[in-house]
C-alpha cells in the first residue's frame, strides 16, 4: 500500500510534508522548516513521527529539528556531506543509501547543486520522490554552493525516474517559475496550458504540487536542455546540454 502524504505550508513559501506508512504506523517528516505547522499537521492526521528526512542544511529546512526531536524522540537522517551543519543528526546517508519507513524502501539520491551535499529521497513502491530545492515544479534550485554542471548531473538523475513519479519539492515557487519558463520555451503549447492552470490555482491560493516527472519533462525548461525549440530560441543549437542548462539557469537568476 502506498504511503499517505500530508502536504502543508510552512513559513512564507516552504512546503512541509508528512509521509505515513499505515501498515507499520511509522511517519517521516520531510525537512523541518517550522515547528508549529508541523505540529498542527501531526495533530490533524494523528500520525506520530518517527524520523525526519533532511535534504540539506539550509535553516528553512532544519529550523525545527531539535524541537521535534526533543518532543517525539525521533531520529534525524541527513546527508553525510552536510552532517556538521544539520542539527540533531543521528544517521547519515549518501548515494545508494536506503532508509526504511516500515516496509517502505526509501532510496537516497545525491543531488548536489543548490548545496554541495543536497540529497533527494525516492520511494519506488509508492512512486514518490522528495526533491526539496533541487527540482521544483517548472524550476530548479539556485546554485549557492556548486557550478551549473553539478546541478545538471543531479537533474539528469531525477529526470531518469519513472514518468509517473510524484514530485514533492521544497517551495511554492511555481507561479514565478511558470512566468519565467514561457520566456525560454515560448513555442510549447503544454507549457502555456500549464501556466494558465497555475495562475488559476494560485489565484485561489491552492498549491501547485505535487507534480510528476512526466509533467516536468514536457514543460520544465530546466529538464528540456535537449529541446530544439528552446535551443533555437536561445541561439544555442550546437551547444552541449550542460551549456544550455547553464544559460537557462543564468537567465532565471536575472529574471
């Protein structure tokens, strides 16, 4: 049976997530941006958390680690490369590591770029991935600690997941991402349709997540470095895929 997901807002634009394995009763918190909304979600669902899956060290993803650990005596899992920066960490993981949530297998994918040690968590049985600040709906994370080729390789890993994989990311940035995306992929009818849908969702204050790998492959310019239309629009028909990605990321930084 797939894990149950409870998604909710934290801070101003962070997403909080609980992932619950009903058979075992175990629950994971995916990142801990803010204690109060997480406690509200726990109360609303009745799920008692047993671990935190930390994706990276930024404060808006680990702020509530210690408070939640003290309250629930849970264990905190996070990337080995950032262990010194993650409050309360108990267990470190890297590429190929496996974490268990009851009988659910959670595979760790190293996805550096936004930070040097960022990881994503993939649940193949439930067809779900938590990509935090690596892959956003119609976007990707800002490159604070790595160069574009590093993020490009990370996105290639996520793009290779099955198309039906549901993607939960770290922030509600989709509207701004959509407005940028149409500037680099103006001839994409699927993108135009999606952008209109996103405008309507946000006008009603509704979330734009989850998305899927398939939807991102068809509309997210940060995964469409190979697309002839994008390459022609950028004047980069003969550039490498990594160079096209770097140009799109640079344009987004200045958008």
